[in-house]
C-alpha cells in the first residue's frame, strides 16, 4: 500500500532538479472529506545529499559548500510549494564520528541559536515562507562548550522555535558518537508551526518505539527522523521502522538518510577485529514518508542527492485514530507502573513457573 497519486510538480522544478543533478519525486496522501473540518493540507520536503567537498577540505569551505548545495535544493522545494523542509542528520559536515578524532570535526559544531547555519536557515525560512528543520552538531557555550546532536527548528517567520536533542546515542559498529556527545536533555518537544505540530526523532531514536510514542503523546502530527545510516548495518530495517511508527502513533513519519561513501584520510577501527579502514560504508539514502494508515511513498534514490515532496492531509491522523483507537486502548497506566518497577535494581520479572 503506497501513496498512489503522484504530485503534479511544476516543470520549472523538474528542469532545475535535472540541471542540478538530484532526484525529485512528489506524492500525495489523501484523507476522506469531512463535514465539519476542512482539509489540513501541508507540503513537506525531505532533502538527502552527499557531502560536497573532500573530508580534508577546510572546515568553513565544507560548510559553505553544503549551504550552497542544500540552498539550491530548498529553492526547488519552494517552487514545489513546500511548507516544511527537513535536512539529514548533521547535514553541514561529514559523518565523521566514526573516526574518534576530535580535530577537525568538533570545529563543525555551532551555536543552535546564533550559529552560521542557523542564520542561513533563518534567511531560507523568511525568503520562502517555509519551516526549516536543521539537524546540526551543536556547541552549547552556556554549558562549557558541551556538544550535542541537535535539530534546530526555524519557523516560517524566521524565528528559532527551539531545539530537539538526540535522545538515543548508538554504540554499535562505527557509530562512535558518544566520543563526542551524550544523550540529549530536551525530552520530547513538539513544535507548533503554522502548518501543523512537528517533532524530530533523530536517527538512532527510530529503533526505540517508546521514543516515537512520547513525541506522539505530546501531540506531534508529523515526526521527522533525520538520519545517517549505512547499508550493511540497517538497510533491511529502514523501510519498516518509521512506517511502523506512523501506524502505531496515528501520525505521519518522515525518514531521511544521507547519501554516498565518505572517505577519511586516517584509518580507523571499529572494535570488531576487522582491519582498519578509511570509510564508514555506503549511506543509502532511500528517504520516504509514511502515513498513519500504513501507506508510504516510494523512496528516493540509494545513490543520488534528492528532494522528496509529499502533500499530506493531516486530517488523516484523526480519521485513522478513530478507526483503530490505539491511544484509547493503550494501557499507559499499566505500562507506567510496570516500567517504574523494571528500572529498580531489585526488579523481579513476572515469570510464572511450575
């Protein structure tokens, strides 16, 4: 079951995408007409991309090149009438956390409120009347320069609505992220925008069903999942997890993954007994959108930069909730009580024996 209707995108956008060499696809998720509520139609854009310059190029040049590339893609998103755009995880840099090196990678960290990238996103938001979700490596100067993996949400008026930090930090394979930053402390914020209530579940959080649930309980209608993940590790799970979350939580989910193979000058190991290597593996793109009724869009390319535009009627969330009633039938008080017991050091599992 998929988004059956293709979105009629303007020829100027299709021409620009071809000229700039990126994948452009558009699809529609419809809801049933209602008697009392008008349609709540919103267009969402997901951008996946390779890094532009080699990983050993000067830091500012890498950031500037990515701003230029993604800015061109946002311009095409604006041609397509996009209201909310979301970039991939740590979009202004190589995903260098595999290396465990501090320099130069920590130099990519920026202020969430006043950094170069946030100012860039503010200008995009104002120019195109578009909400911008910008996942960056954050430097928190107020708390001793602490680093965080953070999504900055900029309203279509150009105001920084707030930040959402990554709740779950992987310790698997080459994902040595806890060398740089730890679990986020912002909880599960939901941002009220002109176009709907949105949340950002960064990368590894998609493996944790309760993480999705908490954003949903706070009222999220669209949950973005900006990611950086490689084929050998997670590709079989990729089409399933965000789609399951959309079903379980009566909301739209948007899974975004970067593209390409990033080469690092210095070899690094993974603690798995294998030889040292220069790359993380292939980031397989395949960004897609899933709806609460179990339908989903086709994915973007595994190998090319891309912009996925989806038009969705947010009324579908309540329509599906009224049909399936997962929120009403959920036993949250029972789960809460048992979870409270399970985190105690003297917890005794409820195992019935003969």
